[in-house]
């Protein structure tokens, strides 16, 4: 098992200003960081790759798609743009030596049809993700697509739907992921969900019920860690928390109040919490 810290707590675009923080995260015992991919070119991510290597940090990445690159759109040109958006994110991940590209890049955030996902939308997503999985294979990157909760999207909101998508894409470089925040809203039983979903997920977000410090909220942590141990999960566990430092991101994640005393607490206490629970259920 490897632990990481999602840098979306501080920024949507990592620059050298965050390198000292990355050193602190490394010193706390993390194996890597999760790099947000929203913009930037090859030169930018080569510089980050050099710093990751210098600090001895691994990485995973996270990205999203907008309405102009929507994999489930009926417009073929928009679906083609989705493949290209995926391609860019995959290539930037590979430049940094990232193992997993995660995130809800199946459909745009907070865009709703007012209806459940249709079979046509599912077919379109499968087609796009199959193309993207081939690109990921070329770059030795794993796609770990994220299901959200029903308040953030309508296309993929449960583990069962995510498992179905993985099975339909049917590609070794395409999996889903398990996020404790979304599962806490949408699933009936954490342990049963994890056992039913594995081995179709290859990434885990450790995210509290209020998006704050792991271990301080209402996620069923004992059941979660026990089940992860029982299925012999041995991949990344990345803390994902959100604060009010970035107004646009705070608005998107509906963070209207401070959820923790400091960002330092999130990653220091969060890391200690993960290690404690991992040992507890060894």
C-alpha cells in the first residue's frame, strides 16, 4: 500500500511555489502526491517530474472534462475532443511517471439531463474510454475513472455502475476507483461495496464525510479498512480534502465553511490515521 496527498487542497495548478509543501508531505511519510491536471504543457510537467524525482516522491494524477470534451455527448466532434483531452492528461501523467490517472472524466461535473443515464450515453462512454485505454496502455498509465454522488453528476454515481462500465470497456488499463466520500453518500454498506467492486478498482481516495481531516467524520472507517485488507488491496490510498483557499474550487465542491483548523492537520493527522487503521486490520 502507498499513501498520497491530493494537492487540490492547495491548488488546481501545481507550480514551483508548492515544492516546499511537497517536501513537507514527503517528510510526513507519504509516498507521493496527486497532481491536478487542468492546464499546462510538456515543459511544465517535465519540471514537476524533475522535482518529484529530486524529492523521492511518486505521483498519481486527477483530471476532469468539460462540456466541450464530453465523452457521452451525441456530437461525434465533442466525443473526439474528449479522447484528445484524455490523451493530453495521459501524456502529462506519463511525463511525471504517474501510475494512475483518476477522476470523473466520464462526463462533465454538475451538468445534468434531468434523467438517468441512457443506454446510448453508456455506449458512447464505452467507445471513448476504449480508445483512451489504448492510449493509456501505450504510455504505461492506468485509467481509474471515478464515480461521484448524485448531487455532482448523473452518469456514474454508484459502484455497481462503475463496475459495469469497467466490464464493458474490458481493457486491462481501464479500472474504476473507490472514494470514501462518494460511497458514504451512495452505498448501503462500505465493506460489501468494496468486496463487490474489487478487483475492478485500482485507486482509493480517503476522503472524510465532510471533506475534512480523515478520521474526524462519519465515514465507516473500520469497515472500509478491514474490507480493503480482506481483498488484499495494495495500491494507492490518497487523501482528498477540500478547503476554502481556492474560491472557484470551494464553490464547485460546496465548501462554505472551514472544515479543519489548518491544511497541515489534514495531511499530518490524515497520514497517521491511515497508518493506524492499516496496522489495525493487518
